[in-house]
């Protein structure tokens, strides 16, 4: 593939969607929640790209092998990001249980549930 072709690739909506999903995947590996929040607009654009492709496929159901490969790669990217998010959620639920156990146990032997504070932090 020549460098000029690489510059043209982002016009492909599936390639665009994959780029936004890749940015989220990278952000999930950072300790900064702001990096994840910064991906939200890109994810909205990725959803629009996917919607564009779905509409095109309804009108013209044929797809090239290259487009099919990109579509399958996007599906794999989304599954990967989904797994990362689920693993992170399990990690934090585990920490919540550990921290809850430090504050005591219920009558049934479960760790006390943590109650988040009611404060709000704002920047700006």
C-alpha cells in the first residue's frame, strides 16, 4: 500500500470507526479517566460511521472482500474493548468488596456495601 492510499483510507467509514475504537482501547490502558471521557465524541462518530455502512448495505447489499475484512476487524475491535471494560468493572467491583469488608460484614456474612459520597467535583 502506498502512502497516498493510507491518506485516503480514513474516508472509509469502517476505517474511521476502527480508529475511534482504537483510541478508546488505548485510553482504557491509561490511569486517567479524562482520557476515556475524551473518546466519547469519537465514539459517537464511530456509531455514525457504522450507521452509514448499515444504510449503504441495506441499499446495496454487496460488499467487497476488503470491506468485509474491515467490518470483521471492527467487530473484533469492539469485542476487545468490551472485554477490557468488563474486566475493569470486575476489578473495581472486587475493590469495592475488599473495601466494604474493611468496614464490616452484614448479618448474612457479606461485606458491607460501600456507599459513595454525595459530593460532586467540577472543573471549569
